[in-house]
C-alpha cells in the first residue's frame, strides 16, 4: 500500500478499536467502507461520520458474505468478538467469524488486489512459557480449552492469510494486538479495564479474578491505531507479522488499585473465581515494531485510564 491509497475497508469498524481506526483513516484523507454486524459494535461509535460522503456503512454478518465493495486498496480485518466472557456463549460465532469470515475477506482482497491487515491477537501465544513474547514464539495453546474458539480461530485466520499470501501472492500483514483499552469500550464488555472503571464509578466492589497476580500490559487505543496504519503503509510488512501493544506490565491487582485511586472513590476490592485457562502473564516484545515501523506506544497508563474513566463516566450518566 503506497501513499496514494484512497479506499480502506474496515471490518468490525463499529467496534471499539475499529471505530477509532475509522476516525484516523477519515482524518488522514481515506474513503472508508465499514462492514459490521453490530453484534458488539454500536452505531453511536460512527454517528459523527454519517454526513461524510467518503464514509459508507454496511450492516452485514461476514459469515453470510460481503456486500459489493469496489476499488478497495486496503482491508483492515477487525471483525470478531474479543471479550473472554463471549468465548463460551458465542464460541461458534467467534470460531466461524475468524475462519469463514476471514476467508471472505481474503477473497475480496484477492479480487481487488488489495492489501490486507489482519487483526490477530496475543492470545495466539496462549499461556506463554516465553516472556515477553516475540513474534517468533510459537505459543502454548490448548485446542480444546475454554478460550480455543478465539485463540485457535485467530491462529487459523493467520494460517489462512499466509496460505493466500504464499499460494496467490496476496499482500497480507498480520498484527498481534495485545490488551488495548480506551474510550468507547462497553461498560458491560467484561474486559478488565471497562469492568473495573464501571464498578469503581458505581461504587461497586472491583472483582479481581483469583489472587490478581496475573499480569497484562495495556495499550491505549490511539497508540494501537497509529501502529495499524503504519503496518498498512510499511512495504516490508508484506507477508509478515508484528506485535502491537504496550510493554509496561502490571498485575491485575495493581491495576484495580490504580483505577480505584484515579476514580477517587474507595470501593472494596474483592477476589472472585478466576477464568479457566486465564494466561498468567502477558507482555509484548516490541523490538520488531520499533525497528521496522519506527513505532512505539507513547500514552502512559494513568493518562489513558483518565481518558477512559471520563468517557465511561459520561456514558454511565446519560
Ligand atoms: P469489539 O467487540 O469492540 O469490536 C469487534 C467488532 O466486530 C464489533 O463492531 C462487532 O460488531 C464486529 N463483528 C463481530 N463479528 C462480526 C461478524 N461476524 N460480521 C461483522 N462484524 C462482526 O472488539 P475490539 O476490541 O474492537 O476488537 C477488534 C479486533 O481487534 C478483534 O478482531 C479482536 O480480536 C482484536 N483484538 C483486540 C484486542 C483488544 O484488547 N481490544 C486485543 C487483541 C486483539
Ligand atoms: N479480570 C479480572 N476481573 C474482571 C475482568 C477480568 O480480574 O472483572 C482479569 C482476567 O481474569 C484477566 C485479566 O483481568 O486475568 C484481563 O482480562 P480481560 O478480559 O481484559 O482480557 P484477557 O487478557 O484475559 O483477554
């Protein structure tokens, strides 16, 4: 994808990451077509673009097929439920969106000779035995585990993308996204940041799973989005994979305490049962992103959390 690119397709563009990506793309001069089935995405995330004639929105479930889209230069494939709470209740949908749905996206790109940016995940590393996780790590994942519709679905999506790249010379670039948070996450999404923030704002106890010693590394959404666009622009990413995230690692218990302080209320922290197969640690090795994309996350956790708290405060009050 060169600098003359004009038309981006974003699957999952009504979701949390997707809608921020749409903002960034329209802001930098792209025409944008969104495909979303609104299973977890909401129209409100895109309402501010409705009057823009460079913006088009299709309400479509990818598993059923794609609408007629022409002249796509790049397809950012983000459609997929991503909340661990959905891995059981919507496992079939998740597995098929990341296989059948990804198949349809790759076919569209092939037909139009478009670049594909596939949203994969740190979940492909499973409960990692190598720490931090570089792209070369093959992972530690259970094919039958509680998280398998998502992590094996994403692994299969990467495999299918590489098969298209090798067999048809399609330009496929894969991003392994690590935990990302920010405004527009749903309060009832189930992921840890919006859950703790909503609980703290309502004065409810913060529900730490297990003893809270498990770690994650949280990336603010605007940093991720900048990286996604860099991946699409950087020619050497053709056929390659890169981690994007933030490499500042924190325990979940420390995160709960931080959010409680920032919200300036003092709800209790309670320990509840952990999720099955919950990864014990996660932190990206960002060497490749730094060297190849000249990219790195710049938003400190406290600042990102403050913005997320303000956004959720506003939405919980309305
Ligand atoms: P999200 O749930 O807010 O967004 C997903 C979007 O995809 C929603 O708008 C949803 O309606 C849409 N969607 C789901 N299934 C669909 C289908 N079959 N057809 C059409 N649209 C469909 O989640 P998010 O956090 O914005 O995640 C976006 C992408 O990034 C996902 O692919 C996810 O796996 C990946 N990712 C996110 C994170 C993170 O921390 N946010 C981490 C790793 C990977
Ligand atoms: N978590 C928690 N309380 C919650 C929600 C999540 O302690 O109410 C923990 C969860 O068990 C995991 C971490 O926070 O260890 C991150 O969970 P999240 O759902 O955000 O994403 P994951 O990284 O597991 O995909």
